[in-house]
C-alpha cells in the first residue's frame, strides 16, 4: 500500500508509506525552528531470499511536530505487527538512515540533526535496544499468530525514534526531514 497524507498544522506531508513482506521502513522529519517539527517516512520492502518468511505491517510516519522544549529528549514510539514464519518465530532487524553511510540523520539544507533508533520485540514500549546503522539486531522473537495481526495480538513490536536534547539544542532552526529503512530477516 502506498499513499500520501497531510499532517495538517505545520505543513508536514507524508508522500510515501508502504508495508509488506520483508521489511524496510522509511521515516522523514519536518521543521526545527527552536520549534522543530519532524516527520519520518517509513516503508517496507523485501529482505532477500527469506522475505516470504517475515512481514511487517502497521507502520506509520513518525511526526514530532514542533519541538519547543529543547532541554528534554523528544521521543516517538509506535507499535507494529512483525510476523515471522520460522520454527522459532525468530527474526533480525537492520536499520539505515538517509545520512552518509546510512547514518541516522535528518537534514535541513546543509544542516544535519542526528537521531537514535531503538527496537523492542514487545509492543507498547517507549524504550528498547539501541540500533546501529547497517548492523543487524538478531535474536528477536515474534508472538504474532497471523501475518497482519488480524488474529491474536494486534501488535508485536515497537519502533522508537529519539531526538536527543543535546542535538536539538545545538541544531540550526528550520524544517528537517529524512528517511529510515528497516530490513527484517527470518532467523
């Protein structure tokens, strides 16, 4: 599924959202003006030969809106459905951002704003295991009973995106955006 939607205030618009087998996810961010609206665009794509063994659904864009309090971390978490059709229900997840070498950064003109990405194999979490760009986090287990979580738990994992206060307080004002790609593989 692909589509566009407008976030309304702040002029943030998502142009790409897609979920399916495999799993890559792209987020994009918006404006930082000592009130930094941020939007992360997400999408899912195949993850190689075992792509018919894993599926990620219920991804949505990550929007921070205007960030006015620069003395605390800005955290956005979302619960999603991660299905793994393996003997152990095991999977791994690897992330890369739109920065140089896959770094987790947002851009506004020539300015960059780093962000952190965390993953939890449980839904409803606001913190998880820190991901490193282009490095797989293995040993994850899904409790999804069905590939789109229509039967059993509605969500099975959490993606957490964090704008650290130190980076926010030193960032130049302006609209920031970027992408994050998640690739999930069967184990």
